[in-house]
């Protein structure tokens, strides 16, 4: 059942908003009394329906909460009983502890092995990087030596007696 109250309130609001203002009375206006009273009567008539619906929803909510509490209590009791059974079964606890210790030991040894392998990998990668950098540095040094020799040879080479016309500088 859909409520018409918001629609009716919107109509009443629109009626007041669109009403003519009284001269010298900015906050006062003229509305049709019968239309406004009809809207208010219709709103008033809808309230008992709305209140009954709200009460029904509240009752349903209370029932739902009560059922949920009963179910939660039943689950709690079942869990407590199961926990008591597990505590009584000492063999399961012993096996679990043993298995847990084995798993921890395996995890520790695996972690140690992984750490060792990772360290070796990083060391190897750093060594290869160092070798590559050393090789590149040697190549740069050799190139620099060759460049210096070429520059000295160019400085000692005779200058041609005549320059091409575009480079000829007259004094």
C-alpha cells in the first residue's frame, strides 16, 4: 500500500508557494481555503493507515529480533557442546599439536632456505652488475685515450693554406 502523504504535502506546499502575496505583507498570502482544508483532511485520513503500517512493521521487526535471538542462543549452545566434546578428545589435541609443530619446523626451514637462495641471487646479480659497470668504465677510459690522441694529432696537423671561400676570413 503506497502512501499519498508526501504527494499531498507537496501539493499543499505548491499551493502556498504559488499563492498571491498580500500588498505590504511579504510573509502573508491568499490561498483557497477549501482546497487547503481538503488536502489537510486527506492527509489526516492517511495518518491512521500509516500509523497502522508502522506498528505492523515494528511488530514484525520485534518478532524477527526475537527469532534471531532464539537462533543465536541455540547456535551458542551447540557450539559450547561441540567445544566440550573437542576438549574431551585429548588424542585430537595431541595430534594437532604434533602436526602444528611439524608444520612450524617445515616453515622455518623453508624460510631459511628461501632466504639463503634469495641472498645468493641478489649477490650474483650485484656481481654481474659490478662486472658490467667495470667493463663499461674500461671502454670509456680507452675511448678517452683514443680521443686525446686524435685531438693531439689534429692539433699537430698542418693547416691548409687556402680555405674554402665560405670559411675564408678576411682581415
